[in-house]
């Protein structure tokens, strides 16, 4: 399928007039030949490039408009933000939950009638707001409110089959955008639940913040560069403060850079392709990229075998309104040779429970077997597997049946019972909700994409982890439990909104620094945060960046690593400027690890490397900070000076970090940290280094 192309105007990088410029350029789409029959002029890629550069000096390059997709109650309490404490703590007390902050959500739209978007008690829409409420056939001007202050939609280049299953309006028929918006800024809703599970007060982190909707994804989640860039541009012009973007996009996301240079903090989902390394998306240094973590809530499900033995699994199974009481009684257990579809076909599962033993990575088998049982009139599926968080896909395929996850030890007990029983039976009870310190949390979710960034290895990505597993939030007029880095990103967007309200003069880089340097790397028991995988391991910066988000700590970080937004051009100019007629001396540019980021990553440490970092005191005026060094294995790390003294005249200090390889080898990444400590303050940044002796090599035995 051919997709329209689009260009990147130079004004997206530096000019405040891009909104007006783009409105002049938007009718000039240059399309592929296959679309010419629909009334659009065909042109070759080369002619597009040449013609646009000649006719429009604003154009710096022409690139295909690529397809993008969205990446998919207890969480805020777990992060220490109890809504009942509104007004009684530093993060909430001075800003009424971020009421004057506007969060732009680029996603599948919004469901305005949801209780999560009630605007009762709100004051007028901030006078600086320049956006609009774009009407459609199922969306009127009254669907905007003092809570949903604006709404737009974009369909350029979206194939008809996706538009036909949706509506040409900001209304969300998918549910993804509504879920994300309510997670970031939903109003408090009492007694919300998913069929009784996860019952409590549903609300967003910045639950008084305003929401601006930019519908750029359609149907099951089709979007492209054209729809996203148009949305970013309008968001800049409209006056949003934060952009929450739960989807994957090109690493060179210079539309986002333009937004950051206009003072907007951009939060991205990191992707759901973990635990494989080098899968993290959205690796640009000017945005905050978010990994997904688990919270201290589980959904234990009791399974009673025919011999009265009781075992516990995990599920989101509940008896809905249309379920009969008999559906929870004893059912026959069926165990095929394999649950792969080519072997499972023909197995009678009507009214019975299928038992499957799964190998790591058998997510397709999980989905296919669940669908097979559902189509065959079965009662449920029990999956025995290596302990992971595979349940994040359960709701997509387990509609009306019980999908239970058990670990391999319990799976062996079930298999042993089935070997001994002439007519094996089992009864599955509905899941219940358990929260508390007995659950080991947080942990990085298995599906969460991992670093290093394949495009920017000198920048540690993701930046931070936030709750993204089994998150309850709004969907149409009800509530749903979804998982993914899509759910993690709006948690960070909500925290950013609170920080912007508390510190209106902080830059996006300062906010990002505060979030990263105060993050947790241990749980409340002092145990190191783990990363789900094969096998589970202690998390490192490529799993969670600085750690798991700590909103209260970010409100008062002590020191911040600030960046002038124009510095991104200095270090990445040759990436940004792609047009051949623009001179760029790539050999004269400093490596990106010299950028004043709240992290250090040297992917090619061959000889000693010295980098500088500058910190700004945003805490007590008279403060003394001492350095604590944890060197990466195989690397000697030295910091000069080791003590920073701040007072009324000296609010900013620069220090140098020297990294020296201790060995000569072709190695892999090792990790450490650099921490500035004061009484009550810990300002920690992650450090990654890889010792090398050759530029290009194959790491094989």
C-alpha cells in the first residue's frame, strides 16, 4: 500500500511561525502514483525533493510518511500520590492538582462522557489557550468542557478501511486514548472497577489538569507521520504544556524537538518489544522515554482440582452479568500433546478446561489457544509457563472464559494430578484483588522494551520506569484494565504536569532531570528492583533508565542537570540537517555524551574519556554536596571536584568525569552511577560504558 509522503519544514526546528507555515503547505501533499487516480498529483521521490527545496526554502528534506501504532487505581497510591492528601503536600499543595496545566494527548481520541472527565468545580479555561473544539458527526462543541479544553482530529494518508470503522471526529472508539488521558489527568471517580476487580478511586496523577485531544490514530490503531506531525504542530500553537504520546515514532523526531524548544515537555512510550535488548523506541534525547513497571497489586485466582487440592494462579477472570452460576463449577480438564494450533485442531473443548504448558516466547500459542477454547465453547484455559507478565495480553483474547496463568512448579502439580486421575476435573473461582507490601514491586515488565538505543547508544534509554501493568482507567463509559508502556507514559505525563505547576520556570530538561535523578532503584524493603526476562535479573539502566519514578522526590530534587534546548542542535545538527545544500561538518561535532544529560553513556571506551556536567541548585541556597562514585566494572571513574559548594552567588557548578578503561578488550556494557549527596538529598545519575578495541566487530565465540 502506498502512503503519502511528507516533508520536514525547517521551521519545525527554530521558528515560532511553523503553525502558520504548515497551514499554507498542507494542501501541497505530493502523493504516489497509485493515489493519483483519487485526484492527487503523482511525483517521483527525487522530483518531490528537488521541487520542494526550490519552491519552499523552509523544506529541509522529504521523507515517507510512515505508519505508527499505539504501544498498549492502585498505581498512584503505589507512587505515593494519595488523592485524599490533595493540598497537604508539596507536590499537590500549591497547585490544586495542576489545574492550570494543559496536557496534550496524541492518541485515538477521547470519550467525553466518561466520569473521568467531569469538569465540576473547575474554573474557566486558561486564557492563554488558543485551541479549538473540532466538531464531527458524533462530536459537538458541547463535548469540549472546562476539563477537555480542546479536541482535533487528523486523517491525512489514513486508508479508508481504518476510517470506515471509526468516526471522523475526536471521539475514541478504540479506547486507548481515553485510557491514557484518564491515567494522566482523569478526575476522581469513586468505586471504579473492572467487574469488581481493582475497585477503588480511579483518577489521574494530575487529576485537576486540563486535557487537549489530538486524534491521530484510527480503527485498531493506524496512524502515520503525517497525522502525528500535524497534531504536534497544532499542540504547539494551541498552548499545551505537556505532550503524552503512547506510540512508537522515528528516532529523529524533530517535530518533537520543535515542541521541546517551545517549552513543551514530551513524554513517550518506550515500546513493548522486551525483554530483547536494543528494542527501545523514541530514543531522542529531548523527550522522556518511559519503560513499564509492575505495582504491588495482584489478582490471585483459586483453582480447585478434583482431589480437593487447591492451587493459586493469576488472572483477570470475573463472572460477568451474563455468566451463569454453574460456569464456576467443576469442569473436565483436557491436556493435548501440544497447544500449538496444528496439533490442537480437532480437540473437543466444549464445556471443559484446556491445560497447556508453554515455552518462553509462546505468546502466539497463548492467544491462539485462548481463541480456540472460546470458539469451541470451552470454559477456560490454564497456562503453565515460566513466571512472566504474559497476562498483559489476556483481556484481548479472553472474553467470557477463564485464562489462568500458573508457574511451572504449579503446572507440574496439575500434570501429576491428571496422570493419576481417571477423569480429571477442576473448578476455577473468580479472581480477587490483593494489594500490599507482600507483593514484590516494582519490577520492570517483561514486555517493556530495553536499551541501548540502536540510533543513539551514547544516550541511556529508556529514561524512567512507571506503572504499566494491569492499569485500571477509563474506556468509554466504563473502566478497563490494560497493560503496556502506553499505560506507563501517561503516568509520567501526569507527574510532569504537577511539576510544571509547582515549578513553572523549570525547563523540560530540568523536569526530566528531577524525575531521573530522584528515581527509586530499590523497593521499600531495600531489595534491588528486578527486571522480568528469561531469566529474571536485577534491573540496569537499559531496563529502567534512572529507576522507577518517585513523584515526591522529583518535586524537590536539590540539583538539576539543565539543557538549553538549542544545544540539541549543536550536538545533533548533522542528523537534523539532511539537505545536501546545507553544509554540516560532522567530523567537527562533539559526541552526544557531552550533552548535559542526567546520565552518561560511552559506547566506545577505548582510551580515557572526560566529559563535563553542569548542575544547578534548586534546593536550599546554602548547600554542600559530596560525590559518591560507583564505577562500571572494568572502568575507573574519577570526578573533579569531589565537593560542590552552593550559596546565593554560586548556584551553578560544572564538574568533570573521567572514564578510563582498565582492560584492553572487546567488551560489553557495564553499569555504575554518580551520586551527589547532601543531608536529605540524593541526586543520582546512571552511567554505562562499553570497552572496545575495534570500531566494527562481531561478538561471537
